[in-house]
C-alpha cells in the first residue's frame, strides 16, 4: 500500500524556519521524482519544489528560491523541505507528491501557519 506521510508543519513567526519531512512507503522511492506542493485557503495548489530521483537536480518556484531547500534520502525513503525566512504568504497546507510517468501519489498534507 502506497503511503506518503508528511510531518513537521506547525506555527512559526515570520522570518522563522521549519523543516518538513515526507516518509514514503509501498513503492520504489528512488525511482520517483518527488515534489512539494502547497495550497493556501482560496488559492490553487502550486508547485513549491522538485527533486530528481537521484537528488542531483532540484527546481524551485521563483518565490521560494534562496529560501527553501528540497532534499531526499533514498536510504530512508524520505524527502525533506527546509524552509527559511518564512513569510506570511508561505502559510498553506504543504503536500508531498511522488511522480513517475502516469503514477502519481499524494500525501494528506501538513499545515504550516506563519503568524506573529
């Protein structure tokens, strides 16, 4: 059974940091591109960052460049999102996504709240 379980969300002040984790099981993690998405209330889901199967290639949405870092540990079947210098507009539910061809798996999300 495929599972993606996000953790690490919570309440943080503007300028603070959080590290999200996504633990995967039920599929060959190292074959998949891993993505982090987010969705704020009333807004469409947007792609935050992606990492290739080997971890050598990473891409980011423009507004996250220099603040967020995606990484993965294929030995632990886990992908991470380090978020620094958080802004009010970063508040959202963050989702982990695994993609390979037409196979597309999603976690249930973890809530990030940014508030002073």
